[in-house]
C-alpha cells in the first residue's frame, strides 16, 4: 500500500484512521469529496488534497451534500460528503434524505463524539447520537469503531449506496478513530475493494415473456422514462427499444434528453393526451408517485391502466396500482432482454402518428408565446431566449429550481443529451441549485447553467463564492420576480410585508460581483440571450439577474392543485 503512513515509534510501522479511511476511499475509486471542515475532520480534508485528490469546501453542509448526491447520480458511483458532528451533520442530513428519496447513491461521512460521552449524555462539544438520527433518513447507517474495521465499513457503505436501488448511506466516525493506530501491515490486510458493488440483476424469462406479450398486444402503448432510466447509463439500449418498437415516449423531468426532446417519437408536448388515452404504459425507472398522479384518476383517463414496470426494487411494484407485468431487474438487463422478445412486433403507427400530430401542434402553439414581446419579461419570453441559446450547447448541464421558474423551464427548454437536466426531483426541494451546479461542473467538466427562482436561489446563494473560488464555468440565471411564486402580493390584513414577497430592489448580480464573479442585470429577452452567450463563452462564473414581471407567476406553479387553503375564511 503506497499511501500507508510510516510513523515509526519503536521501529514499528504504523498507520492510523485518517490514512486508512483515505486508502479505503481510494480503493473504491473516489476522487472528489464535497464537504465542510472543522473538528474533527479538517485534517482529513487537507490530507486528501495532499494525496492529489480534490476536496470541495462549501459554505453550508446541505449544499455539499446535494453536490455529493448529484455527483453520485451523474457517475453511478457514490458521491462522498464529509461533515463535522451534530449541527454540521444535521445540515447535511437533508441532502442525505433527499438522495435516498431520489435514489441517488451517496455516502455522508460525519465525525462524531465519543460513545461513552454521547451515551451518558454528558455534554460533549457538538454531542449528538448521529447514527440513530440518520437511520430513518437513509438506506443504511453504519458506525466504525475500530481502525481494523475501516476497510469493511467503507466497503459496506459504498456497496449499500450503489447496489440495487441506489440511495444515501451514513457513515459515523467517532473523532478518536481518526488518530487510532494500527500496524501498517494489519491495516493493509484489512482493506479491500468490493467486487462488483452494483451487480446486474436479471428478470426471469417468464417475466420478459409476460411483458412482451402485453406490449405486442397493446394498441396505444406509451413508454415513460424516469430518472432511473437516465441513471442506468444504457442510453443506446433504451433508444433502440424505442426506435425498434415505434412506441411514443415521454420523459420525466430528469429523463429529458435521454432521447432528444425533439425526437419524432417524443410525446412530452402531448403529455396529457398520452397519459389519458394510452392503453398500456411501460414505466422504465419511474415510480407512480405524486408526480404521476399515483397512476390513477383523471390524469390517466379514469379507469385502471395496464402497466409494465421496469425497476430494480421489487417492492416498488403494485405500490399504487396493480402492475400487470413487473420486470424486476436492472434497466440495462431488462431492456436488452425485452428487445429480442419484441422483434418483429407491429409498430403502433396510427397511434404514434396521432400523438406526433398533437405534440407538434402544441409545440407550435408554445413557440408563438416564446417570442412574444411584453413590457416586462415573463417566464415564456425569458425562457424562450434561454432555450434558443442552449440549443447550441447540448453538452451544458441545466440545473433548475423554483416554482414557475421550474415548471416553465422544464416545459420550454429542450434537452438533447442524457443526464443534462438536474432539478428539484422527487421532493421538489428548493436549494439544490448551487450544490448541483458545483458538482455538475466538476464531474462533467463542461459548463453549467442554473435557472433558479429568486426564492430558490436564496437557499444556496452563498455558494456562488464556492463557484468563484474553484473558478467553475457556471452561469446562474436568477429569475427575479421579487418573490415566491409572485412578487406583487399586497398584505391586506397587516402592515408586515406579504409572506410571498421579497425586496423588489435586490441586486443578485451585485452579490456575484462582491463574491468574485461577473454580474449582469437584464430586462429584455435580447439582453438575457446576449449575457448568457457571453457568459458561456467566457467560462467565468456569472450571475444574470433577470427581471421578471412580478405578476407573471401563479401560486405553487403547476402544482396549485396541491395547495391548501382554509374553507372558512382567513381570520
Ligand atoms: P422520476 O422522478 O424520474 O419519475 P423516480 O425517482 O420516481 O423517477 O424513479 C426512479 C426509479 O428507478 C426508482 O424506483 C429506482 O428503484 C429505479 N432505478 C434506479 N436505477 C435503476 C437501475 N439501474 N435499474 C432499474 N431500476 C433503477
Ligand atoms: N422549502 C423547501 C426546502 N422546499 C420547498 N419546495 C419549499 C420550501 C416551498 N416552495 C416551493 O415548493 S417553490 C418555492 C418554495 C419556497 C419557491 C418558489 O419561488 P421562486 O420561483 O422564486 O423560487 P418562482 O419563479 O417565483 O415561482
Ligand atoms: Mg420568484
């Protein structure tokens, strides 16, 4: 082991917890750590850099955690987040829970207080029973108590995060362990790289036969791609399945670009129609959760649909509605077995044609709105301008958060390549913006454009300093409508500011200038397009403060139906 420390008291070669943790991470191919240092993990960050790796130091652990989680999603290898104990751990916990909810592989490594003090609640510096707090929020939680267990502890964490349905894993490291020593020889023997940490899982031949039969017999089939399909990184298999069968497809938001949004079979623009009128839906790496109206009701045309579902998690099947043909396995294996079973099937040409017509009609209708000038920019013409610029940069990763800023950008901005759209995901969580942007720039080595509502941006805005510090090619566009959903609410009931409203004079562009990047305020689609183009070309961290009509948005964006209001009046 080249990196084992050679401390030599009494002639014995020793290693310690610090070195063993780094050795174990290296063995697992880890290069980047996203974190925030302090007692007891500062030295680990320094030593990691000294070994020639990257440690990205954030301003708040939640953003470091979001970064690690999306690094995991983009690379299929668990992203690593490092935090201090108690408050640092808790700050990162939201990101760990979000990773688990979204099926992103990540490992949160937190320093912690010694067991004997925590267990007797004797009041240590940043004392907290972190392991038990983490447990319900992640896929697995482990503590390593002895240096000789570091190898197995890290291996288990990596395997738990990456295998089967990916998710968040918590690894608790009591402060003392970092300095505990072990003979270098024993240390070396205790380390190992797990063999095949995310093994393929094949569905049985009956399951393939059952699914193929349903698909062949369907008259109006639809393929619905979720972010699991994007995560699986078998883009060519999925493209081949769709093109060989001629079935229309529609992507969930983070699956956009798996096939280009401009693909002739893409039914995004006819989404209501295909969900309602299809007679069979093939779900590939998408859950029938709230984002799909739980697979039932008006959205789906009232009656019960027939579903084929491809998912690695067996108990995902029937979670909301009965699944006629479950295909439990990894997407690449399932799709590659399904394709030969469907060979020669008759393409649903009439249905596909009707869907394509509806979709192109709707795209045409939308196009008109995207170029229509208004006195103050609205979501359509501002995002229309962004869409035109991004058309020429298909490798750029788009990070997107907000309510109206999210829903409209998802609809308007086309994606052309897989895994280039990262957003608020399953929870609709605000605050992913800057953490995702840092990790996307780091992991893809290509430029990133974040389109954030002004409220959404506020959750992670301080990380623009992180972006300038590491000189990352990130352009942040703040859709500044002066508030949450809208910026024009007046408070009829009291003289306090309305709950949805921010200072209308806030200069987000100047924030970026103050923190070392470029800032520009724009008020027209032309200015916006020009500033974005310039920023992308320069590769410099830039914030574009885009002034949007405060009256342009709607409450809760596209999910106003989930809003809760009193039925008996306000007082
Ligand atoms: P979306 O929000 O895009 O609809 P979800 O997060 O709801 O997507 O669903 C993703 C699904 O993909 C999860 O149920 C997860 O188990 C599944 N999944 C993730 N990776 C794989 C894989 N490699 N093979 C099979 N299923 C996968
Ligand atoms: N807190 C967290 C962590 N996640 C959330 N989703 C919310 C609060 C509630 N919320 C939304 O669902 S969207 C949103 C909040 C606060 C912000 C919407 O305002 P915005 O976007 O400025 O980001 P628009 O363009 O003004 O709609
Ligand atoms: Mg706003």
